[in-house]
């Protein structure tokens, strides 16, 4: 794969078709470590590109490298250094918020207190004794964002991290992401 040694993410002519509709057409770019933001209109293929970057989906053409690894072939090695938050919050393996935070912390190697600190910043620490089923989409998104931002990975892929969140908290999210990006440089 071509790309400089400083590239954390490299896409070379990536294409993806869904039912004969070309969602991605020869996408090519490289990004350094840290927090990078990809924006575009609804339906432009952002989430599809994120799924390809994280090895969840295979491209129909082209190649992808995450820190020198093809995420489709070497998924575990590629994802070890990436924090990837889906647009729609998903919870695996637990019903309780406390259980999920413990589970997430043990898998990603982040501290539970660090997650709680982000929850406090986003104003959702009151949800700790809740079940995921009782949370609104916005609350769930803020909890998941707290988990992912607590990680110390060199690459963050956040798919629309404020899509379900009220206007006030969107500005807090933006500020926290800017501070995290500054701290990682």
C-alpha cells in the first residue's frame, strides 16, 4: 500500500456498490494520527467509508490501511489502535450501564474513572444506575462517546457523534473533541 509512514489512515481508490448503486467511487486520501473529521451530506457514503476503514465491510475496489494494516485482513491489529464509535449507539453484552462501562474499560484498557469524568462533562453521570433500555438516544450517545473518548488510541473515528444530542450539548461535544485533538498532538 502506498502512503507515507506518518499516515494513520490511507485510502487508495476505494469503491463500494450497493445494488448497482456506487456509494463510494475511487475515494483517495490519507490522514495523520489524532481526531480527523469527515463531513458530507446524508447518503454521501460517510458511514460506509467508516465501516470499510474499520474492517466491518470489505471494499469492492481499492485498498485501505490503518496504521499499516489492512483492516479487512488484519482486523484485530488495525483496530487495536483505533476508537470507532458508530452513528447509532450499540451496546454489546450488557443491559446495565455500569456493566457496560466495566466491560468497555477492560477491553479497551481505559479507566472506569476516566469514562465517568467524560460522563460528568457531558452531564449524563446520573445515568450510571440505569439500564440502556431506559436511556434516550441522546443519553446513550453521550455515554458511548464518553467511553470512546476515554481511550488513548492514536486514531479516533466518530460517526456523527452529536446527531442525537441537544444543541447545548453539541457545543460541549465540539469543545471536548477539540481539546482531545490538541492534547493528542
